[in-house]
């Protein structure tokens, strides 16, 4: 349990850093009109990569084990898998808008700002809800066998931004996040 829960909690801490970096770019967009669109794009690529492909499926596995172990508790968490799907869709829509802006399309600035701020707020609310519902339920209800089943499916995922080997594509973003943390 501890390794998987540590990974999930650590992912949330890292996602907060990512969302903070995105918020800085959105603030630049809103106040100065000159964000680094490539930086925003790399943040969105990360969100569509690791959280969507690794983190959320792990949470879905935890939720699946909870449905088996304690259906009454799991009923209180209904919607978590749907929320993951909707978060991915919202992130893809924002990424597509940023791609259009990168290709030179004139898009209403306030529309982009609003879209980005909504995505950030939704991600933050989602994480807060999981930390107060899913995580405590999993810690209290799942057995060592349940955690072993999850670990078997999970394998050893590597975070391309915060893992031991930062993927080259994310190197500038990683540097920006580390620099902003030092301030």
C-alpha cells in the first residue's frame, strides 16, 4: 500500500507544481498577452501523458479494488472514472486551442484564459476530492492482497518530468518548475 499511495500523493504534489506553472503562463496571457505557448504546450503534453496514461489508471485500479472490497464506500466515489475521462477531454480541448494559437490562428485572448483557468480549477478540485475521499477510503479498506493486485498490474511507471530521468522534451519545463520552487 505505502508505495502506491506514496506514488499517488507524490503525483498530486507534482501535478500541483505543473498547474502552478500553467497558472503563471495563463496570468502572463491575461495581463501581458505574451505567454510562452510552447511552455504551455509542454505542460499540456505532460498532463495528457503521465497523469492520463499512468496516474488516473492507477486511481481507477484502486477504485476498482474498493468496489470489490467495500461496495458501500465505493458508491460514495462513483463518478471518479468519469471525472478522469472528462478531465482528459477538457485538457485535450485546451491543448488543441493552444496548438491553433501556435499555428498562428487568432483566438480571443479571454477565451483562452478562461479555458485554461477552468481546466486548472477543475484539476485542483478533482485532486482535492480524491485526497479527501478516495485516498482515505483506500488506506482504510484495502488489504495487502488488494494492494499486491494493484501493484501487479501497475508495474514500475516512470514519470517523464519528475522521475529519475527527465525526458528531453520536458527539460525546460522541469528547469522552470525547479527555479520557481527555489523562489
